[in-house]
C-alpha cells in the first residue's frame, strides 16, 4: 500500500475511533465554567502531602505525573506514577526512576532505567513527559545531561506493565521531549510531545524560536511492541533557551481540551497557546493562537484539563496554580507552595507536573522543593 493510502486509512481509523470515544465519554460537551458554573478549583482550599517521591537510589526532583487508567501487571488503577529528573546528587537530567503512589500514600518503585540505555541519545534523565496507557504501556521522556551539560537529544522510553524497558522512540522530531499528553484509543494512541532542544544548546543561553509540538500516532498491536505509525510537527516557533538554574526553558505542558483544542504552556512568554484540530491537522500551526497571557501566569510549566474544560497550569515563578477558561479568563488561583529560597519569590521552582484525580474534585501535583506528591482538595 502506498504511503498516502496508508495515511488515509490510518486517519480514517483514528477519526472513527475518536468519534466513538468522544460520544461515549461526553468529551464533546462544552466547558462547564463557560456555561456559568464556578471554577473547578473554587471549592478546593486544602493541600495534603501524600508521599515522598524519593526512591531507594535517592533520585529527587519529581517532574512527570500520570494516573494509571487500568490495573495490569504492576500497575494499579488510580495509582499515580511520578518520574524523577535528578539523581541523589541533585544533578539535573540524570534521574532514572519512576515511583508509583497509591491514593492513600503507599509508595513503590515502578521502574529504574539504566542510565546508559542504548537507543536513547545522550543517556537518561526522565522529564515531565509521562503517560500511562490502558494497554499497560508506559511512555516517558528523557532529556539527559553529562557533567552538568545537555548530552543528547534524548528519547521517549517505552516500558511494559512490569516497568521493564522494551524499546525507545528517537530521532525525527523527538529532540528534548519535555512534556506530553496522550489521546488513548486502545489499539492506537496519539501522543502530543513538546520538544525544547531545537537549536537551544547552540544558542548558549540566548532565546531561539525552535520549540515544537510533535504529534505521534502510535499503533499498539495485540502482540508485539508499539510503533510510530505517523509523526507530524503541529506546533513550532515557541521560544526556548538554556538556563543555569532550570537547565532549559521552553514549551512545557500540553492538554487536549474537550473542544478539540490542544493547549500548550508557552513558558517563556507566560502564555497559554492553543492549536486547533491537533489530532487531524497535516501542517504546523506555528506557535498557535494566544488563549491567555500574563497576569497570573508566571513561567507556567505543567498543564492539565479540568473536568469542566478549563485549563489548569502551575507556575514556576511563584508556586501558584492558575485556572483559565478556554476563552482566556483567569478565574482562580491557589498558592500550592510558599517555600522561600534566597533571591527568589516564595514557591519559585517548586511546581512541575500535575493531574486531576479521577472521579474527585482534587488535583495531584509534585513539589520539587519537598520531593513529594501532594493533593489539592476540599
């Protein structure tokens, strides 16, 4: 079959499956807050520490957060996976572990990955790009360092339900995978990955406009390993640069809204961007359109979509969570961390990944200042 016919056939399959998923789950409904209801975080005023995210090898700096959708192997539905970016010496881009936390605070190590993993250019340093699929596959990003400097383009690491590395996705548009969200369609998955190393290292701290959003359509066979069916750059031109404190800053969190918009945390511009038709578009939308900019947004990193369709982001600049409607109104904030570090505002540098707790009015989030998984709740 010719490539164009394969693409058309694959696209038709995705359209059919996606339409069924939207109809079956109610994801096609509009934003509740847009319809006059209050913000999702409106009644949420309490924070609780669930567990330490430091495993036996001492890895720190928790980044990625993903809720397990289905029990299989060592994965248990409703538990939370957390990836660590730093090793026990607190060196960025050297963390190799993923821990699993129960809603009650129990902790176990789900995976420990070889620092020198073959097939991952530059080595392993696990990022916020973390997703757990219903099929049992867990995919995590790596942006590695060596001797304190970025050492390669990194990769996406594919683990099975037992936490064993089975393969890597590398090359193409995968270049410093920093964050990720997924549309889980069972035998297929669509990954949306932000990348922050397109010309960044060469610019030596100067801002370049090379940040991208890559769409990867993954085929998940009943037997054998997942593979990339199609890949397309659907967002480009986002500002990015290296940073002495944060290693690299560029487009970070991504979330697929019920209105069919992919929202992107444009971190350096204190902006939430929107990319229309992200599942099916065949060309880049550049840096997307501006949903909201500035005001309470302050170096936002992690991004997730609330059940009412609003956009939840966490700031790297001041430890706050911000809720923004799809129309760009910033309707609520919550101070999640107030740790004071000399020379920085309270809460600066503490927040990264987050996820909504399924079936509850609550939000899981990691706190890098305390190396813990926390919960914002009623």
